[in-house]
């Protein structure tokens, strides 16, 4: 049996509400030389039945199950172990992939041997319309820096590589002993991976929307657990400072923590926001991003 060019890996946790939409977007890709490996991470909803209904639409579909919930890091590592493709495309259960996603990424990896990961632009969708495009670097026509510069940019400002539409050169992953950490939940798993990856290979960004991210307020994705995500992000910032002392300076560490402060402050509402704003401004009155956030919040309420 001929090995597929691309392995699409799909971790699933309580995915029955959005899974079919994601699978439809994978089925309709213009590039068709792929397999799909899906792992149900210890849940008992209708996800398995939905996957089985697609076995006639996706000729190379493999379904595996974790008997208990192992978390995203362990599930991603297990999925990677089943892949047969030269390239591994990451997918998520509540996202929609535009039809040229795989073809555009394969073209980059086929022609740029120095690139180990290729990603693109994500459209944030609130259920009715696109509310934002990310990351601004790619939206504005820029390109990711290389090596330590990219590492520090992602460390200081948090991940600027769209994790849910990454395509990874499998050989780069294996030859450098890379893995998805079991230590962090949700988004920091990918952040940790991209940070380490940026030190061993180039990461390329496509100036085109590859994925539509479901950001409806009623979604139940693991990434919607804000408190857990923030706690893990702070731990990652601290642990990487000790792991990479020759790259990350005290100044970088403090800047990264203030980035996290802004993100947590922006997630607060009304009175809680004011409390956090005052707390952070007292600690560092020269941080301009705190005031920019405050002005943005004021303008939002004035224009409602």
C-alpha cells in the first residue's frame, strides 16, 4: 500500500457538536493524498459514531481511543506515532479548513527544505461573521523571523503561529526528538512545541486564511477554559526562563509576564477589569500596553 503524502491528526474531546463540520472541510480539500488519524481522548459522546459515518468518504481513516482522558499532549504524541505521511497536518475538532489548506502547505514544504513547519492565517468566527484575522504579522504581509529571534518573539508576545493549521515535516520532528509536552493543558501545549521547534528549524507563514476558528461564546472546546489556560501560560513563562537562561534575559521574562498580565486583564469584565488594571499599573507604571488596553476598553463602552 502506498504511503500517503500527508497525515492529518485530529485529537477529539467531546467533539460531537462540531466534528462533522470539521470532517467535511477535510473531505473537501483540493489535495487528496492524505490519511486521517483521529483519537478520542477518553470521552463517550457521539464522536465515534460520527467518525465511523465518514469511513466511506475518507478512504484512509483510522480511529483510535484512549480508555481514559490523557490530555492534549499525550494524545498528540500518540497520534504522531500512528502517522505514515511525510508531512503531518494538525487539525482540531471545532475548526473549519478552507479547501486549499493542504495543497498550499504541501507546496511550501516540497519547495523549501529549510522549513519544518508551515502555518497560515486564522479567521476568528463568532457564529455569524469573521471578527478578527490572526496573526497580524502575516495579515500585514510580514514573515516569521528565524531561530532565536522567532523564539524570543513567541516567548515575549505569546504564540504567533496558528497551531490548529500547522503542517509539520515529520523528519524534522523525529530527528530532533521533539514532542508535545504533557505538562501543559490546551494552548500552551502548542506554544511549548513551537518554541522548541523554532530553535531547530525555520517556520514559514502563508499569507492566506487556511482555517476558520470557531469562537462562538457557547463552545465547549478545551481551549475555552480560560483560567486553566492562563495558569499554564504563566508556568510556561517561568519554566522556559530557567530552561533557556542563555537566550531569555530577565528583561525578556518580565516583558513576557506583562504580556500575560494584559491578556488576563482583557479577559475580565467591568469592576474586575479595573481592579486588575490598577494592580498591574501600580506594579509597573511605565508599561504602555496597560494604558492602551484601558483606552481600548473605554472606547468600547463609549461606542456601544
